[in-house]
């Protein structure tokens, strides 16, 4: 099943840009996920299991490195890039 997720990350740190960029770069390393990055959010599309696994791993790593951080996510069944 293909899903799409729109994510905005808000690390509660003064050097927040570094953590956002690290999160995006780690997500870009997954060859079976399609990413689109804009000014305020990142869009991920892929097989549901791959998306869930990647987000579980990368959100956890962000919390471990950055501490308090807010993730705002919108989930859609289907391929966002096809719309």
C-alpha cells in the first residue's frame, strides 16, 4: 500500500536548522522513498511499511540528538506526487 506523509519538524533548540537538515538527509538515504522538500515541510511517498519504518527510526534519532522536538505530520493513503 502506497502512502504519503507531509512532515514539519520543529526542534526546540537555538541551532534548529542543523537538526532539520540532518533529519532530511537521513530520509534521503532511503532509496525506495520519494522525497520532496519545500520551505516548511518534507513530503515522503512510498510503501507504507518502508515509510513507517523510516519514520520510526529517524524521529527517534532526532529526539536522541536534538532533545525536545515537535513533529507535525499529515498522512494520506495514496501517492501524493500523482495528484
